[in-house]
């Protein structure tokens, strides 16, 4: 590390990082009341979704909500599962939102701590395929993406890919849910 003018390495709190701030965030989310990190991660999740980076999108979505929950509850040391429970008990989030956040948390854990045996399985031999541009367009309109059912396993070598493809559809659904979560709390003042 480069030394400062006094011949010492700067302390970590003296080092400034310049983050690329999007010129405009997600439509409908102004983020003025959100912690900057939560707003940044929400926008990062949207960018990841547009670029088919589904693992990163899931991680950014839940991290964004976790930052907001920690600020609102003042609970810095609780594990995320307990933090979500506490937010529900205090009325900060609804039981439906709790269910969604728990599902997103579990999804994040399954994919971040990757174990193919623990990932979702196809039950009826079919999966829903989404065209990414159509899905993004639907999300921008506030609609859930529509897909087309196709055979899940055209050949055995694709079987391991199905859980990864499955994540794409769920990422789009959770992006919409988290966007609605924030819109409910921070309605746009410009529209």
C-alpha cells in the first residue's frame, strides 16, 4: 500500500472508495430514504438481472433488504433468519413479506453454498423458459414474466443444468417482489 505524506500507511478508515453511482436508479425507487448501500445493491441486482447474472442478483437483493432491516430494527448482530422474524413480530414487515424474504434467504443459501443435491428439482418433467428481454419488459411494467413450458431433460447431460436455469425465473420473480417491497415503503414522489 502507498504511504501517506508522513511515511505511514493510511488507516483503513482513511481510505476512500469511489463507487460508481448509477445516473438513475430503478424506476419507482428514488432511494432517498433508503440507506445508500441498500439502494446501491438494489440497483446492482437489477443490473445483474439484465446481464443474466442470477447468482449475483439473488445475493444483492437479499443483502439490500438485510441492510434496510438492520437500520430499521437497530438489530446489528442477529442472523438474517432471526432478523426477519423480529421484523415480523414488531410489525415492520407483513407475514407474506416474511414468507417471501425467508424463501429468498433460503434460495440465496442454496445457491451461494452450492451443493447440486440440495438445489430445486423438476417435479413434472417440465420447466418454464423465459426470454430475458420479455421478462425485463414485464418487470418494468409491474407484471410477472410469462414463460413457455418445455421438457426439462432433453438429454441426460442437461439434468445438472436445470437447477441453474430454474434460478433465472426465480430471480425475475424476486426482483419484482423486492421492488414492490421498497415501493410500498418509499413511494415515488416524482410520478
